């Protein structure tokens, strides 16, 4: 990974792996539910990855093995962002006769 000094690197910037950020992610995963991570790649010239995590250990493993200096991560609580009220679309997938169940174990 190449650091571009023109990007004004500083020790005072926001860091995703501070104890406060890690504790907040851990608490959300334990008390509320999954998180959504949007991972932007520093000078990567590619679209961000978007991943859902259910376990802190999986998130921590991703952070330590896939994130590089300068990468930017945004994290949201799935339960607080993704609700039935703000769904973009809703529906059940039909069978080959175009039928969908009115009941079901979901």
C-alpha cells in the first residue's frame, strides 16, 4: 500500500479501531443485532464493499485482515436502519404458477 503524503496524513484523524468505536460495535452486536459495514478503499479506484456482520469476532477478523491504512469504514446498526417502514420493495417469490403463500414461518 502506498501512502500519498499529499493526502495530509495526521495522527489526530478519526480512527475506526479506537477502543470507543470497537466497544460501540461490540455493544450493538450483542444488544441490538447485526451491523452493516461499508468499506471504502484508500485510492482503490473501485466501488466499496458492503458487508453485514452478526458477530463481533467476525467483524474484528475482517478489520484486521482486510482493511488497510487509509481505508474508510462506515458502520450502521441494521435494526435501526433497515425497517419494514422504509423498505425499498417487499414481496414473496412466486412459484412456477405465480402463487405466493399468505402464511409461512418467517
